[in-house]
C-alpha cells in the first residue's frame, strides 16, 4: 500500500493557504474554505492510499477548487493566492486523471 504523499501535501498546502489568508487579511472565509477543502483533500488522499482507484473525492475537491480559484484569478489577475491555488489544483486534477 503506497501512501499518497502528493495528495497529503496538496491538502496541507490548502490548509496552510487558508490559515495564512486568515492571519494576514483577517479573512474568515479563507480559513473556512481552507479547512473545508483541505479536509476533503486529505480524506481523498487517505482513500487513495487505501485504494488507488478510489480517486473521486480528491478529483471533485481539486476540480472545484481549480474552478473557483481560476475564476478568482481571472477576475483579479493576482498570482497570489488565486493563481497559485488554481495552478496547483489544476495539476492535481491532471495527476488524478492520469493516475
């Protein structure tokens, strides 16, 4: 059984990003979204660790986050944080589709 280290790292990045959004800007929504999507992504990575074919939880979470952050990046044009998270999420979607 191989541990999905990339999935857990992605989940940690989302959690950290939500925490930093709260700490720097006082954005409670960033914290809530970070906890929500980070938790779902960590659960998805756990499911992939148990069964490598069970990737739907991670795929849905990373796809939704890629869409939301992609829209935010398009509207704001700011690379940090929307562009970075959209890019990471898109890479995660591609990884899960070819896994």
